[in-house]
C-alpha cells in the first residue's frame, strides 16, 4: 500500500513543528528548482525501489522513478528535515547534471573514486544547508549525532540497496552543511572539482 505525498500531508495530525519541517524543505526546493522528485509514503520500501539491508531505513531518492520514498514514521523523527534536505541535494545533482559529471570522472579514474564520491557528498550536505536556511528552519546539529548519517545507500537507480555507500565522517558533513547554511547560496557549494555552477544554473 502506498500513499501519495499530498494525501500524507493532508492527513497529518496538525502538520506543524517537526512533522511539517521536512515537507517545508521539499516545498522550498521545488520552488527553487524544476524537475525535482515528488515524495511518496510507502509501507514497503523494498517494493517501492528496492530498499534493503544496506539502505537507509526511512528515506531514499529513487532516480528510476524520480521519487523520494519515505517510511510511515519518517516525518516524526527529529532528523527528518535534514534528511529530506540531504536527499533533495542528491536529486538536485541528478536533475541538473552534477551527478553525470561525477559519474564520468569516477568511470575514468577508479583509483580516485573514494575522493570523488567524498566531494559529491560534501556538496550534497552543503546544498542541504542552503535548503534548510532557505526554508527558514533552524540549523540541524550534525556534529551532535551519535553516528555519521547516510552511510547506507539512500539514492540511485532501483534497487537503491545496491547504490553507493559513502563515509566522510561527522566533522566533514557538519562543516559543509554549516557552509551552505551560513551562506544561504548554492554558489558556496563547490567542492574541489565538483563545481556548483550547474546547480546555480538550474535555479528557476
């Protein structure tokens, strides 16, 4: 059984506070960029886009369907707004060409794959910071987490479970998120050779 994003919002109990924040982030992102994914609640994430043991338990961007799938309990969790912003960062990269640049670099320089994926991930957290600031939400304290988020697969083509898994450490994630949040400008999100220009060019 799957529930559409619109239905989930309309049936949410007094969609305010923490519950409403991830959807505020999504609304902000779709106002800034076109072709971004819709959000759909699913009772079976494996059926939705091949989630599994190696993938995030609550959220993932399914590039095959251009849909962000979330669990039924996703939105009531304290980290939901940041998680939505992060996954939208991947979607923005995919929809506006950065992911293609990264993939081409990885395919031709396999010995540098970890470094290249690290740049992609840093840029995503920077974009997440910009989205949270643009949505008028308080910054999320990544450094206070007990463990690094998003080290399991959470984006890519179906099955998501076989997507990339990247670790860059809490400090690096917190640093680049803070850069984006403070700047509130996607131009600040160039990381090494992963330029943010395609993202800036993709703004409405």
